[in-house]
């Protein structure tokens, strides 16, 4: 029989240590990834906020500089939306 009970127990304990080390490594990697994702998400939200602010400022400046053109553009979009709404297939109610 070549192996004793003690050698089986030692082998089992070695495997348990390896599993714990692997689990600890995976946990550290997961924490690093979560931290990176949170940081990148915060950067993306900040960039989106800046872009929205820039778009708002540009739109406000355009409306102040050319109010009649802005009103015409809004009227055109409203008419296009109305045409699309009217051309949409009607749902039958039973």
C-alpha cells in the first residue's frame, strides 16, 4: 500500500492551502477589477456631464443668436413628428 494515512492528510492539507491561495488571488483580482470599473465609470459620467453641459450652452447660444431659425427648426421637427404619428399603423381596439 505505499501511502499512509498521514501522507493522505498532508496531501489534502496541501490541496486546501492551494485552494485558499487561489481563492485569495481571485478575490484580489476581482477587487482590482471592481475598483477599475468604478473609476472608469466615474470618469465616463464626468465626461458625459461635460458633454451635456457643452451641448446645452451651444444650444442656448444658438437660440439667442438666431431665434427665428430656432423656432423654425422646432416647428419642422414637430411637423415631422406629427406626420410620422399620423402615418403609423393604427391599432384596432376590440
